[in-house]
């Protein structure tokens, strides 16, 4: 198994789609850079992985 393989990712379109839904507009380049730098702080990676393991293996 390739331990470096990326199994989930977000792209610019994903972020802009959410901005359009939440703000009724796309983010400016400066706004996007700020969101990009902070996004990982808001994602509960451990909880998401644990929930998937729990749902599938327990």
C-alpha cells in the first residue's frame, strides 16, 4: 500500500462553490489565499477518519 497516496482533497472549485452558496459570490484572490491558509484548521481529520472506521468496521 502506498502510504503517500492522497485519498481525499479539495480544489479551488469546491471552495468557490461554497463561497457562492454562502456569500452569493466567489472569493477574491486575496480572500481565497486567507481561506486556503486556514482551511486545515477547521477540518476534524481524526474525527472524520474515526467515524468512517466506526461506520464500516464496527
